[in-house]
């Protein structure tokens, strides 16, 4: 059960990291009738950390489900 809780925490942290890695800058229109320009900047380390968080969360979720489904072993 602890693995599933940890997976949820890692997903939340991954979302925070991903959002920290994306920055939008809006430039006003230069002339009459021209649209504004929106520039999106991606910070690689934050995006990579978010992706790694999702991978770790997936592994924890797989392990947590396995522990819930598999009966406990009585061997030592």
C-alpha cells in the first residue's frame, strides 16, 4: 500500500517539475492587425526530472499492485 501512496506523490511531483519546465512569454502585436506572438520555452532538466518522476511512479504502482494481488509467502 505504501508503494501506491508513493506513486501518487511522485506523480504530483512530476507534474510540478513539468510545469516548472515550461515558460510562456507573450509579445505584443508589432503593428495594426498583426497577432501577438507567444513563445514557449522548455527547460530540459525540469522536463527530464518530471519524466523520471513518472517512470518511478509507474514502477512503484506496478510493485504496489503486485503486492496487493499476490498472497504473502510463508517461506523464509
